[in-house]
């Protein structure tokens, strides 16, 4: 996927940046952290690690990484886990991007970190190459949606382009729905672009717009839905 | 008597006149209820022996509800099959409680303080009554005594009610009624005791005594209130702790039965990567299902079936099958055909794609769709031999017969099977997308 263009400061494609991406890994399982470090591409520099909410906030403030790989469930703090880390690093959100990484598929976990400000969500079972790709994409300012997250979005916003909602944030456009549906079906951004005869840049724009809506929508159903669902 | 083993447990019956003691006793002994009641009344006339026995049983014997709850509190732990859950052979013919409760111990363990208090009160009341009855039987003493007994009964029945209220979450109206009963019982007891103690029954003395006792009571309440509050709080903490303990035991039991067993299996098969992955996936699926299952959701919906089929394919071929579902619907005959067609497509995708398979199920108002995508080398439908029934019959043919659609897109990047089913199956053939 070398033809995916990001909007990184160097203007290079996300998978081959001029400079290595500086990353902090936040996860309470030491084994997982070391496994992840070994799996990541050589162009990703892990500059720090943390196992608790407090450690994470301190390390992020000190290292100011471009990307934080953040576990959703973390000990420490007030029990808010990854959400609390993002809230505690709110001042850095402009330069530091958060990619949620979780073994949990529970909707409320995922939606909570996304709404807190994470730029994407991937499950821990994905391969090193995929996670590397996701890191570059997030570092480039794009959103990373797994099929599962796309499924959540479709479930929360409804699968039909709603026309009764009075707030633009409360619905997805027909195009955004199409993009979400294809991602839920397992399409990569490149394949989505090909299927819809649009550029990858346009796909990324749509996904980012959906992410923004997911983060900002005050849609009552969204929060209620997230609280109610304990289903995959 | 060997028949004791088959007796129903001794619990207080809900078919009650006062506290359900007689009915419970009758059920336990297999005697007619009326006989037991008459016997109890007769025994009461014999120096109050029946009364004492009745009160004792009332305190010591739990109601059927309480008994059932006490037994239910033990987690059904498969870890400890060696720990006997009940006395052997304690099969019941009664329907309320599952096992015969060790009723002679129960109170002492759980309501120890309450029972001590009750027994003390009873002792005092008994001595008082015996003394008063021993001398002569003046009406002026008997009436207040009856008032005291009546008041106590009312208040104690209230105690039963509140215990049950905790279980059934009664409404506020009932609670108010309960308080009224408690207050009435208290008033009766206080009035009875006052008249009894003041003896003469003259108003002046009674008022004085009332004033004095109210003052004393006030003082006692003032002293005991913080202690009582602390006791109450301790009780709440203890109860919360017990709930946590039960939950922990349940989780431990589950992990033991599933995760630990799988980990042991994985260690034994460490050499076979394929087996390890398969075991890990199957265990992950099981644990996820256990952790995140929604008890309020109907089982057997379409998404459950699709997930079950995906799990089956995953187990048999070893490649991950990720299911994402949006919406859900109850199963019908055509949905069953859709599930079977999906299964066939998943099998093909897993077998020929050779990697992870993505499955997406979407149920909307008008349509049910399933997409099965793999990243294999792809194939051309024209090249599939006529005798291969997999794709042609099991997928396309099956969907058409049930008024649905099926299409297959295959490129060098992978293959996607798209299955569609209109909400109300009709004969129309929709254009393949």
C-alpha cells in the first residue's frame, strides 16, 4: 500500500516517511509491549512505554511522541483507562495522535476512547505490518477504522441516510455510509476507493468526517446505544 | 424413620395464618395442617408450651424464599464437585426449595444477633408471663400482656415482610404500610408494657411512667444510634463483600473450565502452530461470548446463527473468520437458507483464500445482506467445473430458491460473495451488483 498518501509534515506517503515516527506504547501487559515492539517496522521508534494511567500521562508529556498506541483498559488513575490518558494529555492533542489498541471489542469501550479523541481503533490481534500501517496513517492525520468500528458506527448512526435529524452531526451522508459499509465488509481504503471510483484521499476525508461526527455528535441515541450494547 | 430422607424441607409456608409455622411443620411431617394447628393451640393452653414452641420455630425456621436464596448463594462451581452441596439423598418432593436446608444451624450462622435478641426478649416475656400467671389471673394484667404479644407479633411479621421486600423490590406504598404496621406494633407493646408495669392502671401514674420511659428511650436511642448505624454499615459492607466473593467464585470457575484447560492444551501442542492458533481463536471466541453476552437479548437471532457458523468454519479450517453485524432479525426459513449459503461461502473463502475471512451482516428494514470476503488469489466462476456444486448449487441456487440474490466478485486481490434477501421473500430477481 505504498500509494496511500498522508498529510504528514513531510508530505510523504504514510508507509515510507522521511523520518521515523516516534511512538509511545501504553499497555499494562509487559509481554504484549515487548511483542508489539518487535513486530513494529524499523521506521517506528518506540521512545517510551507506560503501564498505568499516571505513567502514561507523564511519559507522553515528557516525550511528546507523534503517535501513542494506547490500550483501552489500563490500571491506575480514576479507573477511566485509555480515555483518562487522552483526557490527561488534552493539551498535546494537536501534535500527538492516539491510536486505540484493544483486546476488547465491546462497543462502549471503543466508542468511549474514540469520543475522548483517539484517531482510530484496532484490535490487538492484527499483524505487525497492519499496525505499522495504522501508525503511519494516524501520524499522517488520518483516521483508522477497523471493520468492527465501522460496524459500530453503522449500528449507532443507522444504515439509512437519516433525513429527520436536525443536526448535521447526527447523521452520515450517503457517501459516508457507503464508505463505512465497505470498510465493515473488510475493504482496505484502496479497495474502497476503487469500488466507489473515488481517490484514496477522498476516502480518507470521508473516514475523517465520520470520526469527527462520532466524536462530536451529541446524538442521544449514540450515547444510549453505547451504554446499552454489551454485544459485539 | 427412614422416610425422613424424602421429606420436604422444614420451611415456613407461605400459606400462613400467623407466620406459616404450622403449615410448614405439617408439610415437613406429612401431617394434616388442621391437626397441627389444633395441636399447637391445645399445647398453648398447657402453660404456654405451644406458644413458646411456636415462637421458637418462627425464629429458627426460614421461609421458603429465604431458604432458596441461602442455597442459591452458593455458586454452582464446577471446580469443587468434591464439596457436597447438600446432605446426600436429600432429594425433595417440595417445589419451593431445591435442597433441604440445615435449618437447625442456619439461624445461628446468619441471623445470630437477631436470634439472640429474640431469645432474650422471649425469655423476659416468658418469665414475666409465668410470674403474672402464677399468682392469679387478673384481667388488668392479661390484657396488657396480650397487647404486648399482639404488638410484637405485628412488628415481627413486618420483619418477615421486609425480608421479602428485599427480594421482590416492593413498591413504596407497601413500604409505607410496613412502617405503619411497625408503628402500630410498637405502640401496642409500649402501651401494654406501661400498663403492666404501672400495675394500677391509673392515668396519672401511666402518664408519669410514659414520660419517664420516653425519656429513658430517648437517652438509649441517643447512645445506641451511632452504634446501630455503624452496625448497619458493617452489615452492608459485609453483604457487598459476599456478593463480590460469589462473583469471583463464578469467574474463577469459568476460567478454570475454559481458559486454563485451553492453556494446558496449547502447551501440549506447542509444536503444532496450526493447532495453537485454532485453540487460541476458539478460546478467545468463547471467552468473548461469555464476557460480553447480553442477557437481555433474544438468543437464536440471525446474527447468532451467522456467528455460530463462522465459528464452526474457523474451527474446521483454522483461518480466522471475523463477523461484523449491524442489526438483527428473528430466523425464518429463508434466513436459514441464507445462513447455509453463508456457511458455504465462508468455507470456500477460508479454504481457497487461505487467510482471514471478513463477514459482514446487515439487517435493515427492507433487506438482509451478508458479504463474505477473502484475500485469496480469486477465481473465475466460468472456470468452476459444472460438477462442483459448492458455488453453483449451495450458494447461488439456494439463494434464488428462497427469493434472494447471490453474486460473486473475484479479482486477483480476493473474492467477495454477496448474498441478499428481501424482508418478505418474493420471486423478483434483483440485478446482481
